[in-house]
């Protein structure tokens, strides 16, 4: 300890000085990041300096007994459910679908799907969305977030259709953008199912279009001519159709971005900006993600009007009901050990690899060993991908071997075991991958193979994540030299990428991104 010369009694802690220095350095980095981020608003609005100051109007109101609830009671309820909120005039949490005033046909449909009570993100997120408010939803995978942005879109589309039915060429009223084809299809299926449930009760029929690569635009033209109420899209194809004037967003008043951090992170920033440019009036915008590093939040906020942020527990693996096991396995021993690992739980099991070639090799090896497996990666045709997913979802295949394409929000119910054949390069991908199991209150197992091939940076992030999730940290991770530990408080995270094993000043992802001007699109094709 040092003593300050001026004030004799004051003790100066070198750790505190170092911490203060790092804090200032970080603030500087974050300031420069914010300065370079172009707001996510249309060029027209930016050029005309249009700034919306009011949220969208909505005719939806909570029932009076909930409206009359005190702020203190709302606060307690959120606290009990571990719901964190920020924003002005936040709509109250509502713990039953009936009190959310959902039509009986929708309540019945949800019941048939085993959805009887809303999950925390739905309890707070649905009232926010039904009220017309912009929203940032931070919810771990499997929390039921999809319903929060699909259900209000369908209800708003129905309201619009009842007021003034859509005529040829009009629409969409609502748009949802997803980062992968699989996720888009899954979301589309959900939207169609809700619309059909409503129609079965006598409501007007709503038309939804799936807009993504792998589907012939020409085949969709008759549907487009009729006018579509809702579109679920991947960014590339959507922008293409907008540019070709096959669709327009003149009457679009609702935009949902699923896995928003990934959309932007994966290099779809320009496409999203292009889409924003096509809006001609104000819209309600909802951004959802399992992980939402601060950089993306700052960026996203520029596109939102008086947003409400709903965070159900801290985003990330700490919230999952997953037993995370990390094992050191030599590269050449991995494939044989995999077979042993498969015995840990009953199927279904998901195996993730970084490389397409590894997916193919493992798939062939498992077939030789008579394991019922299917494979999924970006080089497969759309038909092959759809078949693989269907067979796995229907329980006809026990194991799915996949690249990260399959980790982005895909919903495979009851996955028992996720095996990371390799540790992903970024901790966010690890969270997405293990989020395939332990969903909606069920416990799952995640096994991750690590070895010398991983960078120390990602292994340190993993170490802190395991600590935060109260999991066993293997000796091999504890042995990694960790200078940050001196000044790093447990549980803090990098302000740029959300990794827990480093601070923003040492963020390899930030360094990489600063070097790369070209977007990283390798993981996805439209
Ligand atoms: P998501 O996080 O939106 O991908 O949802 C994950 C899974 O949870 C899906 O299979 C949903 O059908 C299911 N689910 C959504 N909401 C609920 C709920 N309130 N109760 C039970 N399951 C739900």
C-alpha cells in the first residue's frame, strides 16, 4: 500500500488506481464506438431530421383491475419474476393470457400447444408490445420470446383488416426479419398457425408470406397480387424484393427483428438499413435477442422511439437450466470420445461444430457406428436442410450434427444434450448453442470439448461464464494465466461483445471488427 503525501491518512490502493485507469480507457473506447455508429434510421428521416417523439397508438388496454394496480405492486411482481425493465411509463406485467385480452380461439390454440401460462418475457413483453411501444427484449433462448413479437403483429394485422380490408398489391402491415432461413420458416409457421386459429373462430383470413432465398419469387407473385398482411423474411431476399419493387412497406406499421444482435453482427447492417429506408411512416419496432452487447443496444436505440427494455434475468447462459460440462479432449481423440459422450443422456442430442467438413465427417462416422443421425450446414440444399430438421424434430433421428446455422433460435423441443465438438470462437455462439437444451423449465446437459486449438481469450470468457452460472470450472481453465483477475470483478462483462473473461480494451472481437471493413457474411446466405 502507498500513502498519499498530501493527505497523510489516505491509503492508495494500486488495484484501485489500475481499475480507474482501465475504466477511463474503456469509456474512451466506448465513446469512439458511439461516435462512429450511424443511427439505424432511414436516410430520408435522417436527411429531413425527422425524429419521432411519441410511441405508436394502440387501442389495446389492460383490464381495469390491472390498470388500477399500484406501481409498487407492479414492481414487486417484476422482482418476483426476475424481470428487469427500463423506460418511461412502462405497461404493467400481466400474468394470464385472458387478462391480456387474447381472443378465446388463440387461448385455445396456445393451450393445445401446451402454452397455458405466460413466461416472464411474455408477462412483461406482451403488454409492452400490445400497447404499441417500441421494445428491446433481452431473453434467453427458450424463454418464449417468439410469441412476444408474433402475437401482437397478428392482432394488429387483424385489426387493420377489420377496419379496411387489404386489396390487391397492398400490405404488409407487419414484418419480421430473422437471421436464418430455418428461423424464418419456424416463425412463419407460428404466425400462420395463430392466424388460422383466429380464422377458425370466424375472424377474417390473414395472409402471410415467407420471403427468403430458396423460394421462387415467381411462385409467390399470385399471393402478392392478393395482398399480404404479414411477411416473415431473411434480410437478403427481403431487400432484393424491395429493390425490385415486388413489395413495399408503405402500409407497414410493425417491425420485429429477431436475434437482432446477430443480424447486425453477421454483416446484415446494410440490408437492415436498406429495409428501414423503405418505411414511409412511423412504425412500432421490437428488437429481440438472447444476447445484446452494449454496442448493439446503443446502435439499436437509435432506431426506437421511447423504448421499453425488458430483460428477463441477465441474458446469457447463467439463466439456463443447463448442466455445463467442459472436457479437455485431444484433437485426434475427439471423434472416438464423442461416441462415449453420446451415452450420457437419452436422445435427442445436438452436436455442434465450427466447420462444415467436421459436420460431414462426424455424420459419416456416426452412420458407420449405426447411430441415427442427420447433418445440417450451409452447403446443403434448402430441401436437404428442411428434411434434416423435420426428421430430427419428428423424433425419427436421434442426433443432429450441425454448424451454427442450427443454433440460431431454432426450436427443437426436449433436446437432452448439446455437444460442442469444438468451442466456438465467440462466447455468444456458445450461449446460443447450449440454449438449445434446458428450455422452458426442463434441465439439459451441455458438453464442450476444448483443447489447444482454442484461444486463451475465449477460454477465459468460458471460465467466467461457468463461474457466473455456478458450474464446475475444470482445472485446465483455472490454470490459464489470467492477469485480468486482479482487477476484474466477477460477473462483469466486456462492453462490446458481452464476454466475461476480458474487458473492452482487450476485446479480440472489437479489434477484428475494427480491422475488417467488409461485412462478415460467411455464416449465412440470404
Ligand atoms: P422461443 O423462446 O420463442 O423459441 O420458445 C421456445 C419454446 O417454448 C417453443 O416451443 C414454444 O412453443 C414454447 N413456449 C412458448 N411460450 C410458452 C409458454 N408460455 N409455456 C410453455 N411453453 C412455451
